[in-house]
C-alpha cells in the first residue's frame, strides 16, 4: 500500500509540472509506445499463446493490430482534436465568443481484465496519453505472462512518474482504489465494476465502466442465413467465446432455425475442423474456475454440436445448444465461453418486447435484409452498440465509440472518443470589454421586461 501511495504521490507531483500536457510531448510518447510494442511483439504473442492458446494471427488481429490502429489515429489527428473548439454564441451574449478547451484530468487509473489482456490495458492508455494525463495500469492477475510483458515494455519506455504498471490482483487493485485518482477506467465484470464505482464515489472521481452482459444475436427469417451463420460462428468462438461482445445467445425465427443451425455446424467444422482441440486457431479457457463454471451449463438444453471437454487442457469444444428457455442457468448470467444457446421466436414484436425486458446489453446483432426492420431494432431496443448483419466487428472501428449502457457500463472510447473521454471539456466565454450589455443587471430600468424579450 505504501508503494502504491508513493507512486501516486510521485505521479501527482509530476503531473503538476505540466509537462504531460504539451502536445509534442504527447505525440512523441504515443510514437514511443508504438515502438516499444513493435519491439515486444514476439513476447506479447508468446505470452498470449501461453495464457489462452491464442494463435499469432488472432493475437495480431484482435490485440496488437488494434492497438497500432488506435495509436496511428491519435498520432495523425491529435493536433486537430486538441484545438480549442469554437462554438456558437447566443445573441444574449453579444460581443463575446465561446470555446471548448480540452484539459487532462490528471492521474488516471486503468484496471483491465484477462480476456484481451494486452489490448484492453493498452487501448485506454492511448486515450490517457493523448489527452495529457499520467496513468497507472493494473492488468489482470489471471494472465500474468501478459501482465509481465506489459510492465516490462512500459518500464523500459516511460518513467513511472508518468506511466506505471502495478501487477497483482484484488489486493493491489483495492490498494490503488484507496488512492485519489482524477479518472478511473475500468474494464471487467459487473460485480467488480460496482466496487470500483463505490470506491471512486468516495473521491467523486469520474469513471468509465466497460462491463459485460448477455449480448443477443437475432436472425430474422429474411436474413442471408449462410453469411449470418459464418459471422456468428466467427464472433462467438473467437477467443473461445471469451469476448465481452461475443454473441452470448442466438434468437432465431422459427421457420429458418433448422437451416441456420445446419450452416452454423458446417462453419464450425470449416473453421475448426472435426477436432477443435487440435486446431491452433482455437483458444483455451483461461483457468479451471471458468472451465468448471462453463461445463455446468452443458447440462442445460440439448447439445446439437460439440460438447466435448478436457479439463487438463482447459478445452471446451465449440458447442451449440438447443431447447433453451430463459429460466435455465445458462440464460441467467453472461456465458463468456464457447457455448451458443438457441432460442426461437415467431413474432418480431413479441421478441423485441422480451429482449427489452432484459438488462440493456453491451452489444446486439441483427441479421435481416429489411432496412425498416433493421431501423426498428436500432430504434426500439437500447444496447451499447452492435452490428446489422455482422457480429463483433464494430469494436474494431476507431470511428465508432465503444461502450455499454445501463448494466453493461458507462462511457465510451476508441479513436477520437478515447481522447474525449480522458479530457475534461473546459468551457470558456471570452467577453468583450468594448461595451457592456445592461439587460442582465437587475438595476437596469425595466430589467425584467428586457430579459423576457430575449429569453422567451
Ligand atoms: P473482473 O471484474 O474479475 O476483473 C477485472 C479487473 O478487476 C482485474 O484487473 C482484477 O484484478 C480486478 N479486480 C478483481 N476483483 C477486484 C476487486 N474486488 N476490487 C478491485 N479490483 C478487482 O473481470 P474479468 O474476469 O477479468 O473479465 C471478465 C469480465 O469483463 C466479463 O464480464 C466481460 O464481459 C467483461 N469485459 C468487458 C469488456 C468491455 O469492453 N466492456 C471487455 C472485456 C471484458
């Protein structure tokens, strides 16, 4: 605790020097971060392979590449994003002009999870640097190899008074949360998110909570079934289903259900072969606790495909489960594993009503060719973000703010939104001294009448 306290104190003193706010400093540190990641690329890929059996392709596509893309965007546009923004001034303020300045919060804390342990620790850091903050990263203790690489690459590139990594689990996280930060960015589960929110409230520290939940994929009867199946299989079994925005369960129109299931089974075969345990592109479950939690769900419904497991290898086959109702345990919590339960519907309106009764999901995917129906889903169901006729892919666009709503979180980031998230908007009115409009002063003759003329 003392170490953490001293680190926070050191960062606060450093932030006060104002150095981190300098635009050239920020850009050069973003570039420095990219160079450090380039240097450590092999170690990162190796560590991800050790933790989750991620292939080099998956590690690059879903972790390292995404971080490069975020850095490239920030380096390219930071000068533009950072410019004070001139906004309109109302007639009541005649003579003055209005601006929004971006100001860093100060000390930021980034707490990240294990499922994309590299990307989810580094992507927020890009926002923190871009906006001119200091940062402490607390990566997940469940992926210690990746945490260690993150610490090494950060330590090699930055002084800890500017950016530091604190490795460890609940104790370290709790010690950090006892300190006063100026912004906390948390990615993880809902129960821990609540604890973080509570700890932040003590200091009135603003927070972003990137949480999880049950994100549905809905396939309507007019969808391109083959493509829907392909994209659902890709999004669901990526990282063995341990993706916060993976389609958690499938809701399919009754009349196309069997056909869709056939396509899903055939894409599982074509992506992972007859035995996914031999496929280098298929990830493993992170640990025994999560393995045991998931295998209990295999008792629900009827397994249509997959279902084989191996605890020693932390392997669970890509699995499709039918005869599911919403009362079963598998429908009570976020699955976060390679199990795809299927629910059918007949009436779109009824289905929308049922989905709306659930907590607002982090993501929703709707497959249909009908633009009116697409808009109806977007309009009627609240959710964090998602895709029409695809899954997961919206996450990879730096131009789409990513985040949840309600139980799935608050705040959104990526690209410019990351810069905005880690910046306070400082509103400034620049007033003229050439004249002084009288009507705001109560001592003006007919003050009320005049104010009513302008504000009606
Ligand atoms: P978690 O909440 O268990 O842990 C996240 C982080 O919080 C870790 O660094 C951990 O050390 C720390 N932590 C754990 N207990 C703590 C406590 N009592 N006090 C303070 N800190 C504590 O989550 P996880 O298991 O690592 O990740 C899985 C969850 O994260 C899933 O629910 C998933 O949906 C969600 N997730 C969300 C996103 C997103 O972007 N919205 C991304 C990935 C994962």
